[in-house]
């Protein structure tokens, strides 16, 4: 199943490339020339496009940023130290272990040691 995804500007374009190679409709903030948009502007754009957001910005795991309304999902990639290859490994781990589809309507936190799926009740 193909998922519509937006990749935040804080991640390397290779993350989008890996998602596209897995058959998903992935576009980046850079491709849409939305670099520098506020978190709220980006969130509103992502929701209007009915996309899931993949980001390293932990602010998107905060209900004050995303609200309590249903959404299309957030994948939060967390590394102890930022690294292009590290982010690529995290998205590959999610694709291999859970599949990006598990993030639909949830917040998924992906770290080198664990993948947590947080759902609203």
C-alpha cells in the first residue's frame, strides 16, 4: 500500500529516495520550496495534502504543535547525534520492521534501539 509522505527539511533527501524506492509518494519540503516555514505552517500544509510527516523535529510530537485532532501520522527519527547515514538507517529499519503504514494516524518514534507507536485513545 502506497502512503503519501512529506519529508521535513531537517532530513537528507535520501530519506525520500528510500521511501520512493519502497513505492511511496514521498515529497520533500525542499522540493516544494517551503524551507523556513514555521512548524504550524508546515503542519497545516502536510494535513491539507493528506500526507504523513517524517521529521527529526521533536516539536512535532508535542500536542501543542499538532493538536489533538486526527492526523495522517508522524514519524519522528531520533538519533543521539545527527547523521545522514543514521537517518537513512532509521527509515530503512522502519520500512523493514514495521512498514511506514503503521504510522497512519499515529506518532511513531524511531531510534537506533526501538520503534514506538503512540496512538491517541
